[in-house]
């Protein structure tokens, strides 16, 4: 997964990320990764794995 950095679009609201706190950036990165997995699973998350 690619790490988000300040200025990237926020996964929850789409605004540019303002925080420079590494823990906040990590949390947003995990959230973005989770959202991406669910999008790409195309509603078939039960069948995956
Ligand atoms: Zn946000």
C-alpha cells in the first residue's frame, strides 16, 4: 500500500490532508487501503479468501 502524505486527498472527506503527524498519516493510509479493498472486491467480499 502507498503511504499518504500531507496534501494527498483524504480518504474520508476528499480534502487535502493537512496533518503531518506520522500516526495520523498512518491511520489515514490504513483507512484508504481498507476502502480500496472493499471497492475492488465489488461486493463479493464473502467469496474472497
Ligand atoms: Zn477527512
